């Protein structure tokens, strides 16, 4: 077997996972990668010269001649055309940031926080002002979630260190979460979207069966942790209401403590101090704690519906070792553009383009979309785009379909 040019490694959670799951090759020269693995590497690392400084000490060797390649069967023409598309995007300056855009996003989050406090300060802590304030703060939290996503993907500043710093401020001080936890989890999702055992977003801890392969396998093995044929119904009880206030919150705190992420913990503590100093005078300690969890309960609904409408309805399966372009198109779909849809989803309605170009500033995703559509049409790859309401309803339809597949396999196979 001919030795293939290797992939690459970098000392951070993004790099380590990307290379562990995408390729088993190693090299100190990312610019010389010839396999489709370099598309994943380049997608996450806008500054290859900077990354190269970390690679040379990690060079271990090349694959043994008898080692099987995971790059066999990939469409070389798609790989070539996608790289040409990325070069076109670079020539169009689509990776260049409009800093005013992100400043306005941050300003409107701070404005929402101020409006929330003023509502309680002026109108008191009755039920109506409290509910209004909770919805305003949930909106602020959701929008801060989309904003931290931008900095986490290094899509705002040219220098990674500035993105990392502001990322910690937004996700830590404005949301009380951990940048390291988010990076480790989210980049696994981007590297292998909708791939079982590699994408944590489809690791549902036996609560749901997803796609077509998993429900049939669970059914054949007579696995019944829950009545999956009713998962489209109990989704409303344990999905949107509980993800952020219970599962994520526990996971974030434990991750910071277990892995000794003291900087992230300090940023998160600053959020809690700010929140409780602001609202304990109006509600007391217990009341402020309940108020905080109600806000997270509201935000969790927003987060779950937006993040699942682009992925859970798509193919969810085991690793197929597709090229980068094909793997992202198989696992993602778009929601139609409008001012509201862009704002409501933090431009994640352009999920296809975001997955193909994760470091591209979100305000430019709509500009590259027509070119992505053309490339899909050229190679006969489906480019899914749908209205917002249909995308949300498709989540339930998908869960119901998977539940029926499980029940049929459970009873008859």
C-alpha cells in the first residue's frame, strides 16, 4: 500500500479531536496534506502558519504500509471543487469581519439586560413584571449564546487569542458557562456531525433513538430504555425544558471542577455574582435562584428547537468516511432567510454554509450560499432549505418516524 500524505495535529481540544476522528495520519506540514482530511483541518484553522508552529513537535511518523486507509472511495472531483469554492470565498473577502455588526450584537444583549433590570426596578416584582423580565433575560441569554458561538469559532478577530478572550467573557460572564467545555463538545459535533459515538449531540443517553439505523438496531436487540414509539410526545417534557437548566448546567460545572478549568470557573462565578447581586434585593436568595432557573427553562426551549431543526431531521448513522463537503451536506439543512430567522437563530439558519466554513463570519454566510447550491447541483447532492415552521415541525416528525422504526423492529425482527 502506498503511504498517503498525513493529516495534522494541534494542541487544543478542536485539533486533537478533529485529527483523532477524521484521520490517523500525522504531519508537521498542513499545507502538504493531500487527503480529504485537510478540508476539515483547514475549516477550523484560519491561520495555518500559526498552527504550524505547534505541529513539528507532534510529528510521530507515518502509517505502516499495511495500515488501511479511511480515504478510499471519496469523490476526488467534489474535493477539488470544494477547495476551489473556498478559494473563491477567500477572494471575495467573505472571511473578513464587519466589526460593527458584532459590536451591535453585543450592544443589544447589554441593552436587553438593562431593560430587564429597569422593568423590575420601576414596576416592582409582581407576576407580570417578573414574567416580562424573565422573557427579556431569556432573549438576552439566547442571543449571547449565538454570539459566543461566533467567537468560539474564531470568526470575529484575525488573531485567535482575541477570539478566545472575548469568547470567555461572553460565555462566562454573560452566561455563566465554560468556553473549554463548549469547545470540546462543539468541535466534536462539527468534525463528525450526526455520527454515532463521535458527535455528542446525537448521544442521547438512551433517551431518544435517532435516524433510521439506531432505532432498528435497538429494536432488533430488544433494547427498551424508554417507550421510543412515544418519544415525539415525551420530547416536550424532557427535551426543551430540561437540557440547559439540568443536563448542561450539571455537565458544565462538573467539567470545570474535574478538569480544573479555574479561569473558566472564575468567569462563570462572575456571572452568578452579577446576577444575584442584581436580583436578590427584589426576590431574596431563594426567589432569585428560582428566577434564574425559570430564565434557563425558557432559554432551553429556544436553544433546543433552533439547534435541532438543522440536524435531527437529517441522516444520523455510523461513520461513512465521506469527503468533507458531502459529510456536512448529509448532516445539515438550512432554514429560509429573513431578518427574523437570522436574528432568532443567530444565522444558524445557514447551517450548511456554517458547517462548511465554520470560521466565516455569520453575516457573510448568505453570500456564499448560492455558490454552495451550485456546487450541490453540479454533483447531484441535495441542498435542503425549508421555512422555519416546517423545520420545527420536522423535528417531531423525525422523532415519530424513528420511534415507529424502533417499534416495528422490536416487535417483528
